């Protein structure tokens, strides 16, 4: 069953309690009870009051109740809200920003290697495991496309996305295409489809 969330605006108290439930669950990996949250001094609320708020958050779709006697755990919607609006942002120290800039400037243009370097940087600076994923090729937003003749009815297609990723693929053609013809095709595709995802461009061409 897909999770459903209410459109009701959460109060400041609701948001604080949800944030603390999610933080505690991330740290412990165990369902969080109202008594645990009530020990956080800034709330100044009884366990019974917090239990009622957590029940409301569950009804709104931000928490779930895995067992009758257990505490609550975040739902996907709860995590999404936490990441979007509840998680505290921490400014990177200037030294770390310089370290990231230097590492990325020295990185090769190859997208696969860039992802590897980015994952290594995230892991090194956060002290945690990291996963970096490129968007699916169909969801890549086109910036430019170019074709390079390789001879013998083969063409290298180079796609540049608005995010800076470069992907290439060798295409077999029915006939030998001159460089001038390939430039015309490239200019047409870039002029008419830049700003669309590759999936949107494909559907429009069809």
C-alpha cells in the first residue's frame, strides 16, 4: 500500500517531535517511544502529550507503528520531510570546500570516474559509507549532442547533459554519413530538444 500523507500543516511542536523521533531512530535503529522523546529537555512535555502527538503524526503518514507495544519509526514521507525541511544544515568549513574544489578540478571528465571520486569525497569527509548514483539516462536533461564519424558506417554519439555529465555510444548506420551531414543533425537536435529529457525527446521524435 502506498503511504498517504495529509495536507494539514504541522505545528512547530509537531515538527520538533517528528525531527527528534527520526534523529533518535537513525542513531539507535530501534522504534522510538514517547518516553524517550520526553527526556529531551527542550520539549517540556509529558510522555502522554508526546504520545498523542506521535499518534497524530502516524495518522498523517509520517510515522508508522511496527508492533502494538513498540514505538514509532519514520515512514518514507517522514524521511522526505526531514531531509527537505527539518534536518539542520551545516556549513562546510573553508578548508573542506577548498579540498573538494581541488579534488573535482583535478578529476577527469569521464562521468564514471567523477562519480567514483565524488563518492570517495563524501565518505572521507562524512566518515560514513556513501553511494552516488547518476540519473537514469532517460531522465538526463539534454544540453547538446554531437556526432563524430568513425568510418565504415559507424558514428560516435556524444550526449552532454545540463548537469555536466557526458555519455557516448557507438552507433551503426545504414550508410556512410559525411561530417557535414552529422553536424546538421547535431545542430537540429540541440536546437529543438535542448532542455528536454532524452525520454521526452524520443517521444517527440516518434
